[in-house]
C-alpha cells in the first residue's frame, strides 16, 4: 500500500463512519511513508466530504454523526507533539453560529498537543476577556464563516492588541483569506484544519523570538 492509497482509505473510512477501519489503518502508519500531516489531511478531507454530502442531502444526520465518530477516533490516535505549552482559546465570533469548522480545527490542534479551550460560538469581546483574564500569554483562535461578522472579529483583535499585547491571534474560516486576516491585524491565518497546527506553531514561536509578522 502506497501513501496515496493509505490516505484514500482514511478519507473513505471517515466518510463511511467506519471507526474500526480508522483504528486499524492508523496503526499501520509506522510502516508507511505517510506522516502526521498526511493523516490530518485525510481525516479533514473525509469529514469535509461528509459535511458536503450532508448539505447536498446525500447522507442523513445519523450517518454524518457516524463520520464525526470516525473522525474523532482518528484524531485521538494522532500525536505530533508540536505544542509549546501555550494555551489556545478557540471560538466562533459574534454574529456567526456555524461551528463545525471550528470544532474540526479544535480537534486537530488538540491532537497536535495543544491545550485547547473551546469558547463556543457567538463569542464576544467579553467572552474572550473572561477566558484570558490574568494570562500573560495565550493564543486566541477566531473563526467566521460569514463576512457579516468581520466587524466583531476585528474588534476583538484590536482590543487584544491594545489591552493584552501578550495574547496572539489566529483567524480562519470560509469567508477569510490571508489579505483580510492581515488587514484585521491578526498574528496568523489558517486556511484549513490541515494548516492550523503549522500556523499555530509559527505563532507560538513569536513568544520566544518576538516574530509577530507573517
């Protein structure tokens, strides 16, 4: 079995909600060329396919929940050890309640070794303040699927920059791109759950090296 076939099997196992297959196939990683990033990409690809099929009416909600179980099983078996001890607080900003993408990113970051706290959805500046109160360093990860919530996201980022310079920010979501993230003053941008751990690692290095630019 080559890497491409291995990745395809993982994607299909997630899509089919096959928890046992996920557990069995990931055990074979050590004998293949596939790395943690390949597995994360396959798991994320599988759950994204399941989400699309749910929206299209191809699969039912119970079937989608089985895909979520398979995804979680895979994530629980991935350990990349890239965390640097910096706490991560993740949430969907005020005005947006679409949290599936946020949940996937949170699971990927947790599997990568980060201490992730889920702030939930419809998160305001006051929510963030309560979570980070008293902390000298942390990363606040903000998600938005809708451009109508950009104002709330920018407000949180600006407020953190003015009142808590030790807190870094990472943003992501379907409505965002790198240019928009920069314009908001975010410290980082993750295009997808696959790229989130690498971007989080880069942001966390800023605490040590003071590198806070893209």
